[in-house]
C-alpha cells in the first residue's frame, strides 16, 4: 500500500514523530490511513506506551520481558482506565443564552513546588475546583495536618517515579480522586490508628490473620463512599482503607509493607501491582459486597469486561497429541499417554519375585517338599484349552477340558489386558484423558459462572513476594485473582468464614505454610493454577469448606498436594498432582471430598491417603508411579474408590491398613511392583469388581494380625503414617450423619467379583486372624497359587470363584486354618487342585477339574470334609491322602485319571478317613463323552450368592467347563467307595 505516493516504510518513519492526538486525527482521514496507523504497533505505539509516566510495561511486574500481544491495545486500556475517575463529571452550562451549545469547563492545572504557584499540597487543594489537576514537582512534601479531599481532583507527580514523595494522611470525602506517579510514606501522625485485633473472626474491627498485639498501621488513604484511583505509585509502611460503597482502582503500583483493607466493597480492581515485605496480609477483603453501589461501579465493570481476560482460549485438539512424561516439570497439564519405563517388566510371572519361601517363577520340581505337585512346562495359559496337551501326544491324552473364563469387564477397555512392555506407550481411554480448562468450563455451567463472575475485589497480574501473607478473604468477602504470582510468603491466599474466592491461572510457590487455605465454610473456584514447592499442602481445605479445584498443577510440595480435613469437602477434578513429598491428596478427620478425573503420579509417598476417619468419593483417577501405595486407607478411613486406574506404582496398588474400611470397586490395578491390594489388621474393606493384573507380588494379600506379632512377607510392615499440624484433638471433628447411599455397613472383609490374573505370586494370599469372605472372583494365570490361606484364625469363606491356570496349585490351606470352599470351579492349574493341611477345612460342591497334580490332596494332620464335589485329575489321583489325615469323603463324583493309574486305593489302616456314597466314572471306549450338566459347571451365580454390589457392578464372574471328552485304554474299576490313595 502507498499513501500519497510514498512507500509504506517511509510513512511509518514519518508517523513515528506524531503524538497521540495527531495519530488519532490521521486515523480518521481514510481507511488506508487507519490501517497504516494500526500497523505502527511495534514502533510508535510501543514508544507511546513505554514513554507514558503514568504506567509501566504492560506485563510488569510478573513478565516485564514479555511483550504484550498488542502495544496499542495495552496503551488504549490504560488510557481508558486513567479516565475512569472523571466519568461522573457534570457538563456545565456556559450561558443560559447558549443552552444548545454545552461545553465542559476547562480543567485548571495547579503547580506545587519551590518556585511554583503553591508551596504545599494543602494550599493548592484549598484553591482547587472540580476535577482540577494538581502537579507536584520533584521534592518531599510533608503535611502537618490531615488532608481532607472535599472536591474531585487529580494529584500527579512530575518527573520520574520516586522524585516526588508525599508524607500525608488523606481522608477522602468527595466522589472521586486520582493519584498518579507519587511515592506515599506515612506522616508522623495520623487520626486513623488501628490496633490489629487478636480476634480473627470478629467483624467489628479491622483485623489481620495471625495478628500481633501492639502493632499499629498508619492510614495513608481512607475512603468510605467515593472512588479512588492510583496509577504508578509507590506505598511504603502504610495502610489503604476502602469501605463500601466506595470503590478503588489501582494499577502499576508498588506496596512495601503496606496493607490494603477493603470492607464491603462492591468492586475494587488491583492490576499490575507489586506487594513486597508485608508484615501481615497484603490485601484483606472483608464483608459481603455492598448492595449500595456508587457511580463508578458500572464504569469499572465495563472496563474489566473490555480488557483481555486470562481465561484460556487454546485449541483443545492441539493438546491431544502431547504425552504426560514431557510435562512432569512443565505447566501444561494435558495428557493422553502413559509411557512404561525400565528395561524389563517387573510384573510378569516369569520375572517377578514371589513371596519368600516359594518357588514361583523358577523351574519347579515334579513333587514339592510339602507334597505340592507342580508342572515343568512353560507358561501356557490364557487360552480356552487346558495346557496339559502342550507336551503330550494327542493319542496319549486322557482328558481335554474346554472352558471359558469371563471376569468383570475392565472399566478401562483392552489397553491394560496384556503385560506391560518396556518403553511402550499405553493409550488411555477417553474417559481418563485430562481436559483443558476451557473444556471443563464449557461442560460445567456452574464453574463457568464462577469463572466469569466479578464481585468484591479483582486482583489481576500482581506479584506478592517476600512477606507474611498474600490475600486474606474473610466474613463473607468475595475476591477474584487472575494471573498473579505468589512467592516466598507464609501463605498465598486464605479464605475463611463463608467467603468465596475465584483463582484463575495464578502461580503459587515457595510458601512457608500452605499455599491456599480454606476454612470455616470457605469456597469458590480454584482453576488453572500452578502450585508448587510449598512447605505445607498446596491447597488446605478444612471445617466445612467446599471449593471446586479444577485443572491445576500441584507439584513438588514438601508435604501433601491437597489436604482435606475437619469435615472439609470440595470437588477436586481434572488436576495434575505429582512429585509431592507426601500424599498427593490426603483426606482425614471426616474430610469428604469428591476426587475425580485427576492424574496423581510420581509422589514420594502414596497417591491418595485416607486416614483418621476420612471419607471421600474417589472416581476415574489415574494414579501411577507413586513410591508408596497408589491409595492408602488407614485408621477408620472409609472412602469409595471406584473406576480408577492404579498402575506402575513402586509399592502396592491399594493399601488398606489398620482399621481401614471403604468400598473398592471397579478399579483397574495394574503392573504395580508390590501387591495389587494389600489389606492389614482389623480392616474391613469391600473389594469388588476390580481388575487386578500383572502386579509384581500378590494380586490381593490379606495380613490381618490383631496382636501385631505377625511378620509380613515381602518387606511390608506398617508404613509410616502421614503427619499433619497438631494432634487429632485439636481439630473440630463433629460427626455428621452418614446417609451416603454409596456406603453400607460391612462387618466382614469382603473380596467379591474381582478379576485377579497374571500377578507375580499368589492371586490371593490370606494370613489373617479375622473372618474373610472371598466370593465370585476370577483368579487366573497367577505366578504362584490361585489362593493361599497361610493363617485363618476365624472362618475364611471361599465361594463361587473360578480358579484357573495358575502356575502352582489352585488352592492351598496351611495348618490350623479354618476354611470353607464351596461352589468353586478349580480348573487347569499346574499343581494340585486343592492342598490342605487345615484343621477345619470344608470342601463342598466344587468342580476340581483338569489340574496337573491331584485334584485334592490331604496332608498329614489335616481335618477335612469333602462333600458333593466333582473331581478330575489329568495325570494324578482324584483325591490323595498323605499320612494320617482325618477326612470325611462323601457323595463325590470322581473321574478316571491317566491311563493305567488307579483313582482309588483301599486304606485298611486309616480309620480316620471315612468314605461314603462316592461315585467313580471310568470310560470303556475312546468315544465316550461326559458333560457337566446336572448341575452345570461351577461356579454358579444365583441371586442368593450375589452381594448388594453385584447388581451394580455389571458383568460378574462366569466360568463354564463345557465338555469333558474321555479316551481311555483300560478296564472297568471296582465299585467300591474307598478311593483315597497314599502316595
């Protein structure tokens, strides 16, 4: 484009010499000139913006090295803001005769300083008229008395900031005032002296949190009904007080040990300010915003809405391709992938470490030292056919067992069904991918309304540093904070006593206590913030506070990421919480938040800890790579843990410690180096419908020792408890009525309807002195036994489970255990079907089919009742008795084993082994076929055996042994009922 025959570049050079009024006139010439003026953004507009003595760099003080998107827009916003204080100026009639020609009276400029019109500010104010401009030339101005502003005036310092110092106490009685380019310091006297009160929650006095008796503040500025505006000023060791319906606008100011107190203000704006070295709170917002609004309210509101917002506008599609590993140290909290690190997976059955004393994962002997028969063939084992045929010729097969195992469908789809591969990237399902803040706000209308609300005090793009407190909101106060930095403070933000805060895109770090503290029913929205390196919790929620915590990064804290206690509540959603020294989220003392859709990872303790009667609804979180348990529940904690992915932890997936309770339902617990679920003394959890797979040790381990004398295998003891300020007695722990329909009383620990497969050691290990129910689980292809009961002081009930393809026996019961096995299907395990040493074992109505060792082996000194079972062993005996075992064997059906090996032997000298009414099936021809039809193959899941959560959990365990085909070469055996065999 050329204007007037000159090149565009030359026009830009010429226009660079014009001042603002001339640029405005040139832009009105034509469209070409208008576009030419707009093109001067990085040249002339930048010069005008930086050369204005009434403002500083648009991104000062947080990012002074970053240029704004538009210098012209930044200059325009400041210019409009600087005129706000004059919006209620009256148009004066110059003459009655010329009523049609109205004009504004010319503003006078009054000069104050040596050699000028006035010697002092007081004398100039005495002569000032409405909206006059008073210019203070360089010097120090100390007023001996209180300055009362009775007419609207503008007081401006001449020259550079710092050359004009004003020592005064000012009381504003007029409708509006503007002060610019001044340094304020307190006078030697002041009528506004306030003692800082010890009563933190009184509404009758000026107050500060953590107040110290005997400290006084000097009020530099006080206004009760008008509007005061500060531009480019410094305040030192003073106090600014604004009462509603008064309003305040502060831009580009520095506050050194100066406190801003806002009481019942309908709207105040603090922008691009720096607060340094405060001895108490830098800003206090007290009281509900006044319903009585002054004239400046609507102008301030319009100015705020027209200025650029810090709300995110990024394209969510651009975030989907980024993986989480590259963001652990960055502030861009969206992810879709999990990358598995390490040279070898620690969780496959072949490489995992079994429990001490076992031989899982190694080449096993044909007969173990305890009589357990194990296979020597490689792992089989996911298919529908028995692995027994892998090492034998088809003609030598006695039985081929075909069956299908169906567990509860994993809530996360198929990504976590196979073993973890080193370096592989696992795609998360869409329900667990973090949304951007904009996406969350669009979904949640209430959160969007909070984010868009403007009420009380707006603090934007400010820096709070090197002091005691940042922002204190109390007594129904309202405050909104956008794009601020809080660093090196005792705390950043405190919100108490029914107050509400909105925090968007702030940076909170290196606080000496908690970063954000909510107490006494505080609430609001905390969204899109970066909260890190704080000495206490990043966010601390107590005493019925109920905030919405959304899309934040909370990381590298020296304690926990988020703490909820003392009946605190809140919604914690879609955050990244990582690399904290203690628990990512810590719930205790009746805290009861809703925790959903978060990524909690790489913590140095547990991902989520629920302790000291804590509650909480914890759903659809990704909890990974934490040093302790992914979720740790102790001391009366009773959360609902549902539909979470808990994976790649360096310890256990879920730990239920001393007196822990709760509902653990529908979670995928995958590839943790310890156990999938670890339950300890006196805990009563309900573990239901979880997918527990590829963990390094046990799938589910129960170590319940009331006397505390038991030693836990695998190095697991009572882990170090989390700590928090003060003792339990200090907290307000008033009990609320527990009417949560998600929780129901559980008097016995329950493991129900889980899929427990491919874990490194036993699928389920029990060493307990308390009652336990193990019902309707699929326990499949684990690296050791399916179920090991090492200790059972009270009855352990194992009912309607499918136990298949495990590396050793299906079930083993150690000495002095009380176990009932009823209605289980025990198929195709590489050792014996059931081994028992127990002194009170009941085996009733089970299908024990196709196992490599004996179907049922009774070891010396065991006391067992074997009633109405269907038993088949591929190569060994149906039931084998070793030594002097006490047994009642009654009404069982036994199938013939391997060719030329008998399935029973009369025992003449064992009077403790009673055999009654048993039936033996042998086959004369290869074509003979027998089906499990009356009843069908176990386990059976009728309504009486389903727990209350079974209907809720969707698909439950089903296992079907569909066909047994017999091909034998032998004669018909005796019909005698004695069939026990001594090996």
